[in-house]
C-alpha cells in the first residue's frame, strides 16, 4: 500500500515535472537566450568546436573538388554496388532531419508544450542535415552542373523532361520541398525573436542586421493573430510533408524488384527509423549545449527524458521492422529473398548486420530504465551509438542487397575508399560548421514561445467584467 | 494659458502626432485596458505584446484573418500546377513509351503533385502572413518611443491613434493614465 502511494506520488511528480526551471519571468528567459548571440566574447569551447567543424568542411571541399576533376571513380562505388556510401549517407542525413520537423510541427499540433524550448535548434538541425544530404545525390551524378536538367523540369535545348514515373524524381520533389518548407517554417518562427534581438542589441551593426531580418516586426495584436494562424497552418502542412519525405525515400528502394528492397513495410519502417535517428541527433546536440551554455532551466531533465522515450519507442518500431524483414524473407517462399536474408546475416557483411542489431535492438533497451534516461553522459553515448546504428542500417540495406543479387556471376564486393570516408566526414564538418554559426549568431531557443509557458502569460478573459 | 496652448498646437502641426502610447506591466492589464478603450468608443488603436495574446485580436479587431483562404488557393494552385506540368511534359510535349505504360500515368504523378501542393501552400502561408501584416516595413511611428524596445521582451503597450475620431490629445492621455498605465507617451508620426 505504502509502495503504491509512493509510486503514485512519483507518477504525479513526473507528470508535473516542469518544462521550465523555477523562478523565471519574461525578462530572465529572454536574457538567458538573447545574451548568447549578443555576447561580445566568444567562448573558447565554441572556437575549438567551430575549428573542428571548419577543418572537416575543408576536407569536404577538397573531396568534392577532386571528385569534380577526376570523376566518381575516386569512390569505391561501382557495379554491382552502384549505390553505396552516397545513398547510405543521403538517407542517413535526411533521416536525421526528421526529428526537427516532428518536434516543431507534429508536437505543435498535439499541443506538447515541452517542444517549445528545443524546437528552434531541432529545426536548424533539420535544415543543416538536409543540406548535407543534398550533396550526395547531386555529386553522385558525377556532373553536378548538369543535375539541373537531370533532376528538375528545367527547359533545356534538348527538349528533354524528367521521367516522372521514377521514384528518384519523386525524391527530388520531396526533398527540395522539404528543404524549402523547413527553411520557411524556421524563418517564420524566428522573426519575433529577431525583433527581440534588434531591440536588445547594443552595437549598431547588430541592430541593423537583426533589424533587416526581423522585417520590422512590432508584435501588434493583428500581427500576432495572423502569425499564429500561419504557424498552425505551416505545422499542419509540415506534418504530412515530413511523413511523405522518408516514405518517398523508401520508394527508391521499395519500388525496385531487388530482394530485400521490394517490401511494403519500407515506408513506415523508414519513417520510424528517421525519427529514431533524428531524436538521437537532437540529444547528441542538446546534451552538450545545455551544459556549455547553462540552459538547464530551459532544456530541463523533462525534455531529455521525453526525447529518450521517443527514441525508445521509435527504436522498438525499427526493431519490429527488422523482425518483419526476416519473417517476410522466410514466409515469402522466394529463394532469392531467403538467400538475401541469409547472406545479410552470415555473408561477408554479416558483421555490419549484427552490429546494427546489437545497437538498435539490444542497446536501446537500456532506455527502459529511468536511471539511464537521467544520466546525461550515458545518454549522450547512447545517442551517438544510435546514430552509428542507423548509419549501419542503411549500409546493410543498400550494400548487402546490391553486392549479391540474383545471379552469382554478377556478385561483387564493395570497399569504400579514402575519398568515400573523406566526403562523409566532410559533410559532418559542414553540419558542425553551420550549427556552430547558428548557436553563436541566432537565438537558439524560441524566446516568445517559452514566455507563453510562464504564469505571467495567463489572461483571464472575464476579469473585471470589462468596464 | 491660451498662449501655451497655441504653442502646443503649433508644435503639433510641426511634429504631427501618430497617437498616444500607454505602457503596462502585465498582459492582464493590457487586455483590461483594451476592453475599456473599446467600451469608451475608441476604434483606431493597436495593442503590442511580447507574446501572442489571442484575446487582444478578439477585443480590438473582432475579425479573423483571411490567411486560410489564401493558403487553400495556394495549395490548389500547386496541385493543379503539378498535374498539368507532368501531363504536358509526359503526354504532350515529349511523349515517350516507357514499358508500354500510358503517357498520362496519373497515379505516378500523384507524388510530385502532392509535394507541390504542400510547397505552394507553405509559401502562400508565409508570404501571405507577411504581406497581410505589411512586412517588411522598415519604419513605423511606434519605434519613435524609446520604451517601445521593451515590447519585444516583457512590457505591454496600447496605442490610440490620432486618426481616431474620439482622439483628443489631453483627454486620451488622461484616459490611458486612468487605466493603470505605468507610463503614457506621445508617439511622433
């Protein structure tokens, strides 16, 4: 009985765990966030992190420069594995982006208030991840300067149009729409906060720059009314969009007839995997940032706990996907499907399959324990490993199927080269560089949304009867 | 007395007044003051707050935005553009027999059309919101009041414009002062 009461008290405590630390008002919340981009001194940790990102970005420039000069032969990608690192990395980055849209759009529609303090930088993560993703298919064409008319319906002198019956072209539309809408949604969300920055900036340059980007926002009742309607509509539009993006990405595989790809489970399985890896990336970024910038009051343990739970839930869905893949391979009765699954588990790339299973099915179970979810250091390591696991998942899907298809005479192994890794780590550099610039120059937490969470923001409509 | 009043009038003509601005400490005070100003018969006014307050629009403007209709029009345009473009390119301008399928494979055209529907709707929502709000707008008289820089942090403001038929400088200033304002300022045009 006493135990029961204790459990109940704990349950209430969890339910009421604040999404914002105690003792805050409008001014302290605003100051906590606004002082980071307005600070004159740049923290040393920022400089070091930025330099790491910038070095890797230069590696990307070198890799892509060499690729343009030499051709994609510098990568290990070759027949039969004509889709290798570029597609693995593309799907990995696109997937990471999904958590940002889930947090900013889907959780907005569900009125999940805890999303407010993490949505801004999760959305930034989305935009930067999509930018990294886009590099791969464009450069995988080998002649990126021709990609304009290969990928888009661009009126060219040969009067050729894209092949609209191909999922690859659907992907172009899905990803470019996703990138555009994510940027628009992010910028719309920024405008009121940029106005706050304009009003608080001390230096003339910052006043002018923030002033230009805030477009003259005044926060009038009419402004806010239209703004709220626009935000809700954008969230409503982003929700079906984000679900469609990874669905279309999975069509690249599912619409083909290759064993291991031709499966109806692919769309939901890909979307779940995308959100799983995206939340892992949000945690990977949020845990060090909240510690470095002392944002524990705004990104509370409740946020960390919720994100870990979402990661666990989507991780279990992904695990279900792996189970069903194996089950269908057996149940299909198709010799080629069964051979593919056996080869995936015990063939030359078997190590990658078992690594992925041990992370995404095994390790993720630790998140059932509250003590693990409360340990930010451990959670940081887990979220990093989840990113590795999800990268391996795409590697397994892409490479094992292509390396051994229907006829043994067409089998062949794939080995990544130095330039494969250089390009991949180079995009991580691009991501880090953009992210470090973002946290230095843009308010990384949505100040106006967090203000609405404070008791100060409550209005009683029938107060004083209005006379 | 008459002399100073004439001087004030002359000054007003030289520095035309946009309106009078009252500063409040809480969102509740702003909502209450807005209600009383509406009850007092003022029509040309605007409330400014660092957070969205849906009640203020209901009290002062009493009408919803037509943004949702703009977005619907944008979405339908996007869908029509998607289908028309793909049909024209695949069936009219350069028909190509691919695997014996019909030229107008509308089921395959669904995905790009779906994406263009969302793209056009989202752009209509964002651009429509900014356009209806009259943004970008580099200059607005309210920015002439120094205290107004707090409107984006933690202070709340109510402006009654001089264009209001019931506006009279002294009377309106007094009215706003009686509503519990922490300060009442003239807003130069």
